C-alpha cells in the first residue's frame, strides 16, 4: 500500500494543478475577451489596421499587454486614419486598459457610454477628432484618471461638477470644443496642474477660485471673467425702496441761478469748440507744408502705401523709418555698406541693396528679416533690419566683426552691415528653404506644413546642435535659440542657425519682450544669457521637434504650452510614447532613438543650470542617435523589400 504521506502529497499536487489550470484558463479567457473587443474596434473604425485574429494581440500595432501577456493595458493609435463612431463593446470592454490614445484621427459620434468600465484607465487622449455630444456619465467613475485631453473636438454640454470625483486628475484639456454654461464654482481638483478651456465661446461666468492662477491663455476665446481675466461686471445695485421712478426736475424760471449756470456751460462749450477748430486748422497747414517738402525732396518711386509683404527695401525703409538725418545720410551715400571678411564675388553697394526686390520672411522682437534679390538675380541675401540698437558705432562695429568671424557650416555667414544713428542693417547669405517653425506649425513661411519623419528631425537637431556647440567653443553664446531661428534646407535633413549673438547688439535701454517658452528659468535679461541658458533653449527646441507642439508665447495664433513641464507631467504616467507628434509616433523602427532624444531633451531642460550637459556632449549624443536611426531605417526598408 502507498504510504499515507505519499497519498497526501499526490492529492495536494492535483489540487495545485487544478488551481493553476483555473487561473490560466481565466487569464486566457480575459485575453480572448480583449482580442474580441479589439477586433470589433477594428471593424468599426480601423479596417486598415494590420491586425489578425490568429495571433496574440500583444504584438499588434499600437497594442501593449501587461508583463505576463494576460491583459491589454495600452491602446495607442495616434494619427492612424481611424474613421467613424466608437460603438459600445469595443474600448469599453478593455477593462484592464491603463492608457488610451486615439488622437489625431477622424472619429465621430460620442465618447462610448461604457467608457466607465475601464476602471484602470490613467491616461485618455482623444484630441484632434470630431467627437460630439456630452461627456458620458460613466466617464466620471474613472477615479484613477490623471491625464485627459479632449481638445479640438465638438464636445457639447457643460463642464460638470462631477469632475470633482476625479481626485487624481493632473491634466484637463477641453479647449476648442462647443462647451457652454459656466465652470463649477466649487471645482476641487487638488492635483490639477494643466488646464485649458479656451475657445469655447459659450462658456460664461466667473473663473473658479481653483483656476485663478492659471494663465490667461487657458481661457481665451470664452465669455469667462474674473481672475486671471478682467473683473466680472457687477450687477446694478438694487433700489433701496420701491419708490416710484424719479421724474426730471421742473425747468428753472428764466433769470434764476440755474439759468446762469447753463449759460456759463454753453459759453464754455463754445470757447472749447473754437479752440479745437483753431488747432485743427493749424494741423492742416502744418501737414500740407510737410507734404510739399517731402514731395520736393523725395524720390519719385517711393510709395507710402506699399504692401509690407512684397516691397523693395528702399520702400520699406522710407515708409517705416523716421524722417531724420539717417534718411538723408543713406540717400546721399555718405554712409556705405561695410563688408566684413572681404568683398563679395559680385560687388554691390548700398544703393543697389536698397533698390533690390525684397519680401518679408520673418518678424521678431529683434527686427524684421527680408529676402532681397539684387539686380539681375546676381545674388540673394538676407537683410536684417534691427528694430532698436542704441549703441555707439565703435561698439556696434566691434561686435559685428566678432560675429562675422564665426564661420561654420551650420551658421548663416554674416557678410556686411550698415550703421547710422537710427538705422542698422545686417546682411548675410540667404540660406535654406524656410524656418523650422513653419515646417512644424504651418504659417506663411516658405516651407509650409508638411509631414517629415523622425530621422529628418534628428538630422535637423544635429545640425543646429553643431552650430551652437561651435559658438560655445568660440567663447560666446547664441542668446535666442528658437525654431524660427533654425532654417531648414530644401531636403529637410539639415539646417542653419540664424540671429546668433544679435542680442549683444541691443543697448541696455531696450525693453525686453514677454517671456517665451524657450527662455531658461534663471534668465531675466537675454543680453546676459549664458551657455547653460542656450542648452535649456536647445532642449525646448528638441521637445518641440519631438512633440510637434509650440512652446508658450512662441508662435502667434497658436496655444503653446510649457513644454518641459508638460513632457514631465506625461512621462509621470509611465507612457512616454504619448508625448511624440502623431506624424512620428508610429515609427516603430525608431522607438529607441526617439526615447533617447527625449531623455536628452529632458536633461537639457533641467531647472538647475549646472545639471545640464554641455553642447559638445549634446551634439555627440545626437550624432549617435542619428546614426542608429539611419541604420534601423535601412534594415526596416530591406526587410520590407525582402518580404
């Protein structure tokens, strides 16, 4: 007979085996349910998705499972050309889902009513679709939610007080929708960091106390009032008693004191009117005299109403600059262009430059940049007309000479300058096809908005990094690094830095403009910006390249964000893939390189300057990233052709 101890061990083994089978079967059943939900999702809105019923969904595009492969925890399909309505029984059946990103698609209808079944959801990104209707009730049961972006849709209804149930919410973006009503006065979200309801023109009423310290841009294009906006209009004070309306007093008898006062008032009005008439006549005489003088002394081809977009430099100067000794000096030729580094191959003088065909290609707080084509197309140059630079000529000349001495492949070379008391021009080679800001965000630049991949972006970053590293190696700093000062070449795989060192030409009396999202936190005066501050600005530029988002106050007409703060907030969700621009988010062959560049950008935007890497190291690390991305792209192309 079998010993009693052996029988007990065998029974225990059978029990354990049965328990494991039950658990394994349950996990398989859960994954099978997730698979069915994903296939229903594909059939409803994503028929182009390369998902197959025979393989595990954990390897499907945009799908991620937990460590054991038992449940789907992430669904990431930004810019995947999803079209149609999300039905019940698709996303709502992915009950273990922790992150959902369907941004930048063409989804319509409403947010699925069963979204509340996703009780593990931490991050929800549905921006850039055509979703309509009100936020469903089940949404407010997602108590683990931390990041929500529903912006740029057609979501209607009010901002519900039920948002107070989402105690962990740190980001809430609702801008560019059709929300109405008022914001809940008792809004209480203790962890809220980023908030925006701008461009919901039917939102009215006061801003809740919780949001009083948010930026004004978070409420632009609404009817809201109160801090940080203008004060709300106070209602008319109630009448102290229900007495009948007050009738106007009876007219005073003729010859009374009241009549004398009225006569004095009338006399005062008459005297004032007479004085105003005399002033008006005097102004007309002066204007006619000035017009005659200008007509006698001005060249015949000057047009005061010339278009600011397609003009000649001469017209622009004449119409915008003060009529001063500067104008007479330039016209007489007493002042000349000063070439730095030798005469050009095709010599030209100030008169030729001023009569060149030109167009505005950029405007900034430092000045306006023109693209000037000299007569006969002999040369195309960039003319920077400085807005203000009240510094002595000797100091200006020395600083321009130092800038012109910086010659490197990724720096637009400075060729000449013009100096007078009220007018200062810098002439450099016209390089590239258009500004990086135009390439990323659209606008009136020469490049326009096109899609370009991660490898091209990394190459542009490398070119800019080499330019900044060269400037730092020469013992100087750029001082104004931003995407509008990075000019991209025609093939979108290289770039040139412009405006380097121009902040050094500003006098101490020139007021600085508003703070932009590129400026390092320790910088209060760009004229004293350090190389560490350049590194911070370059890190923001990298984040702009990776996310496709503009920094705060950087692009007119676009809502920017504090990019370092926003990226760090998203990374806290442990899903860094969400930060990437939809145009590159699906480049699976470059995922590792994108993460490495993102990590470098975060290091560059450290709050403490001493913790930031130096630009030589930054350029070297980007070079390795570019090399790796090119190798991976070549392998991916080879495998695609082979298969």
